[in-house]
């Protein structure tokens, strides 16, 4: 545990079997204690976070969850808090309408198959992902949540934190901004060591455009310290935001260059240069293909919205071609 600012502590919670290795959980101690994000619902993650809470003398903290991925929300079910877990309204609606996210993942898998992911490979990939993190979700339907809206204020310790809804990485991802101290708790919206995965979501058709718009909103804020969900903390995020947006525009151009006739998204993804396994698609782990395909679809949907690509549905499958 690291004391990074006044009563703000960083706990690097292990994520067993995940390539991310750790999640940054932030504890704001003092009056109205708040924990921002948690870790997987595993004993290894729980022990790390709980040891830090015990060291600070905190028994039943409030939680703020930036988004519904299992590495962020996983441990909320292990603590009793009558006031409810703080989460954006959009993320809460996913939980409420999708049997605690189970239906949501099934809809995503069906859509990936309609975009060319071979069913056998998809089943293998999802089985692995389910065993590592999707299957570690707590029973979300049994947990009390307190949905938040854009601009809501959360008091924690000496900090007044404003909720900023930043869709993209997930439909209702939310950051917390302390204007007085110029601090942003960015969750997975802005990461300094890797580029956040932007995929297709059933309730967010153009996730990439939403993401880039959200980045530009954050860029307009006065920020001196950015505390992300993974990797090392950073300062003013403006330069990193520019880098991320540039990366996505490069990827969009790459997709336009590889599109040849009518192609499904899986075929497009296989021709893109990825920073995995030296870019050799044939030897990609199937789990990486799962994420790569989702990101490719997000970029294709963006291009479709901009009138550069046309989507064609045939026999329940989707194909894409340059719009002329």
C-alpha cells in the first residue's frame, strides 16, 4: 500500500491469471471512506485489499466502481454496506437488465460469431475468459447499488469528487474528478502503459466515437494528477489523450487499407498489425482474438457512421465493404 496524496492510498491488488497482473484500487480514508475499484472475486485479490483496509482500520467501506468489468467490481459482494455501491446509472442498468451481466456476455458472443469468429474458437476463448475473470463476478443481483448521474458529487475524506460519465471502454464508465486538488481517478478510461480496449457493446453501438468524445471532455479539465485503474499514475493526461486518439485514427486508416471487397470483421482483424505474438494472427491466443475482433468491430462501426464503410447483413452474418 502506498500513500500517494493526503489520505489517498494506492493498493495494487493482484489479478490471478490475468495478463494485467494488478488493478489499482484507491482508498480515500477519513470521514466517508471510499474505495475506488476492487479486484477479482478471488481470495488472493480479497486478501490484498482487506489487508490494506485492516491496516487503515476500515471495516465496511463504501465502494465506487468505475465500470462493470470483473477486475473492478469483483469484491463488492464480500463487504456489507447498507448505503449501496456507487456506480453509474448506465452500468447499473446493464446489471439490472442482463441477469447480473450474464445475458450481456452471451449477446456479445453471438454478435462476435455473426462477425466471423468461428464458433469452436469462440467457445474455447470464452471458456478461458470465463474461468479467469467473467466467472469471478459476485452475485450482482443480490447487491445494493446506488446509481449515479453526470455531475453528482461524492464526498470522500477531504475530497469533493464530481462524477464524469465517460462511455467507451464500457457503456457507462465513470471517472471521479477533484477540481480543488486537480486529481482525476480515471479507471480504465485513460491508461498510461497500455491502450484501453474499445469493443462493441449491445447498448453502445458506436463505442469508439463515444470514447474519443469522452477523452476530449476530460482534456478540457484542469488536471495535474491522473490515477488510472492499471499501471503507473500520471500527471496531466492531455498528451496521453492525444496519443490514444492518434492510435485509433491510425487503426481506422489501416482498416480502410486492408478492406478488399466484402469482408467479415474477423477477416479484417486477421490483417491488422497487433502488438501480440509479433502480429502473427495464426498463432494468436484465442482469447486475444476475442478482444481484437471486438476492437475491430468498434472501428468498423465508427467508419460506418462516418459514411466510409457499408455494413451488409446476409444469412445472419455481417460483412463490410468500402462505401462508394
